[in-house]
C-alpha cells in the first residue's frame, strides 16, 4: 500500500468508525465456490469484476452461478461519474447484466445526502453523465456557487478547473462533497492510478476545506444496500479489491467480506496492508 493511500484510508476509518475494533487473525484463502453458502452478495465493480471494458477471467461464470442459485446480488460502486443508466449499459456490453435496482452507486446517494445538507448550487468537477445525480438531487452546477461548495466525482479535471476549485475552496467554510472516495484504482498495466479520493485530499491540503463523502467505506451506501435486501439480510458478504473502501466498509457495516488479491492489493503485501489499516477480510480470493 502506498504511503498516501494508507494515510487517507486511515483518516476515513477515523471519521467513519473511530471505535472500530482492529481485526485479529488471518483471513482464509478460499475458492469462490466456498462463498456460495451466503445468500446475498455485494460486489465491487472496477478492480473486482472488470477493468475498463473487459471482465476478469472467471467473473462471467461466477455471476452465472449466483444467478442460477437465485442469490441476491448488488453492485456497490464508487463510480459516481456515470449515471445508473450508463453503468448498466456499459456492463451489458461486457456481458454483465444487472437490473437497475441491483446497481447502487455512490453518486445515487447524493439525493439522500442533500436532504440533510440542503445544497442548491455547487461547482462541479466530474463527467457529463454524472450530472444526472445533481439533477436528481435538485442541485445546480454553476461557476460561482452562492456557498463555497465543490462536488467532485471525476478523475481528470483540467488545470483551469482545478484552479477554479481552489479559488472557491479557499473561501471561509468551504467544503468538497466527494462522490467517489477511492484513492487509487488498478490500471490494466498493473500500476495504481490516483483517483478522486487522492484529488480531494490534495485540494484539502491546499485550502484546508471540509470534506464530506458518499460511497464506500462510509456507512450510507451499505445501509441502503442492506435495506434493499430485506428480508434476506442474515447472510451477506461484500467482495472487493480494496481494503480501505470495500473491506473497511464491510467491517463498519458488520458484514463479512472477501478481498480479491492482485488488483489493488498485491499478494506479497496484503498481510502488511491489513496490519497497517487494522481491517481484515474474512476471506482471500485469488480470483473468480
């Protein structure tokens, strides 16, 4: 785990669950079939099921097993720069078919969160497709918001956009609402690339603004996912590739988890990463 990655994920844990007990013992290395004893599966997307436009080996076969066994399945994704419709369409092109109610995106939580926060205008850093989440939450994207607030959901802002965000966030009581807390994501080449959580941390360091989050590991996305499974919430597992979001979030939610190695966590590093963060999955998977 990279030093910056560890620092930011530790801060997430301190914010989301300051009293979370540190994990003890080693996770079990198992094959995917072992997990079929669970009734409900919360699945991460990028880095777990797919990367860019292709699924990982064994994923389609494992999904077919889940469907055949009538398991409850939810895609829990921090991909907030794409609408639910776009995510569903992109998945279909890869051979992964999810109903809309089975896709829970961190972006879709904005409507729920805004009922408490009450945002009217924001400066938006993200993709065009993600604008749908702002519209659903009745938030307008403007160049000069009446309150110094930035919503961050994309990973490739221009320098001009970053400069504007810094200008806004340098004002008193400024805040960033981060729709994707992921700090790094695995690339097809195997290298980790900094993403939205990294950008948010950089903006905070420059401006000392407040950070608010939607998505894993924070509890709201898990609460909504578990509520959608009622009455079948007794046997739930989260499968993901990132300790600081997927596995930490499952620990906070009080459900079991399995970590897919080789994507965001390398096999030779996972023990030290678990020790570093103090969270551990119940199971380790080398793939599907």
